[in-house]
C-alpha cells in the first residue's frame, strides 16, 4: 500500500504544479522549463545535503540511465509539456498527456520484464478512456491553438513513457532521493547552453519576479516532491502500476483548474472523472 500512496502523492504534486506552470507561462516554453528545473534542482539538492550530506553512491550505468531519462523528461518532454500548455487549457492538456500509462505498461513489459496483471490492464484502460473523454469539450476562450496543443501533449506523453523506463532501470542501483538529484544537472546545463546560444546568456534573467516565483513553485512541487514520490513508488510497485495510479492527475488538475483558473465545467469532465476514478480503484 505504501507504493500506491506515494504514486497518488506524486499525482497531487503534479496537479498543483500544472496550475503554477499555466500562470507563469508568459516567459515562453523553453525559459519556463529552465526556470522550473533550476529551482527544483536547487531545492532537492539543498534537502539532500541537509539529510544525507555530500555523499553519493551510484554506478556509471545508473548515472547514464537516469540522465537519459532526465533528458527525455526534462528537456524534450518538458519543452513539449510547456508548449502544449501554452496553447490549450489545463483541463484539456493534462488528460491528453496522461494517455502515456498504456505505452509505459507495454514498454515496462518489454524492457523491464514486469508482469502485466489483468487488474493493471483493466484499470489503465478505464483510466485512459476517462481521460480521453475529459479531453473532449468545446474550445475555451483562453485556448490559442487546440491542434498544436494536442500534438504537443501526445508528443510529451511518448517522451515521458520512454523516460520512465530509462529511469526505472537506473533506480535498480540508486535510491530514489539520489536519483532525483542525479537526473537534473546535466539536462539543465544542456538546455541552458542551447537556449543561450540562440537567445544570449543573460536572457533567462530578464523575466518578472512573479514568473520566477510561479515557475519555481511549480518546479519544486512537480519535479522536486512529485518526482521523488514517483521514484519511490516505482521501487515498491514497479513502473507500470505506479504510472497507472498517478493517472489520477488529470482529474485533480481539472478540479484545481476549475477553482484557480476559472476553467469551465462541462459534462465530459464529469463522465471522464467517473471513469478515471473507477480505473484507479481497480488498479489499487
């Protein structure tokens, strides 16, 4: 039960983070990824040094897999995430993004040798049906380009799935706390160098204080706490089940978006929510 609770805690953190990201996206997609990752790394590194001290113990293979996962999740997946969130509402984007559990389950079976229990499959199918229904609905006034936003959400889902498989492989030799720290610095530096080459080294420091606060809070919640909880969950219950349970994120994100971003409630949201919750219950 511990692993399941950690997966659900990760979902709560990711849902809250999406609201902060949406509010802070005036910076543009790539700067938003840089800012959130920097603050997440700073927070998790300070926490690690306080609780563990300057002691790291990992294999070269684990380091490589964790950073491959980091590049897929933080740079490529992160850019697609922010670009999609720029174009469509939270209540539409997050459900589409979280179609990645089915792909993750398949990849986990192929590359990690995890068994596909009928409960996980049935629950995930219900969850995906639910989030597909959640993605339907009339275009809201805040949405810019629905087609582009959906495309980016699907792309991010594929990248997240491959990232999870790489990360789970690295977790075989490294504990979750270290893994979160190890997976961030190289992707962050690579993205900063690429961004600086095209926009100048100081451009990232020219945004408003509120943008840094919002994206920083989102990074700490989503990439700090959320990633740690999810990594712990994978060590207990495997990548497939952890991913499936964390798919409650669309429901939570939609509820938060209704309250904080004033996104409108529509019948598809209620139907999709019921299917999603039923899937979570079956998996647990």
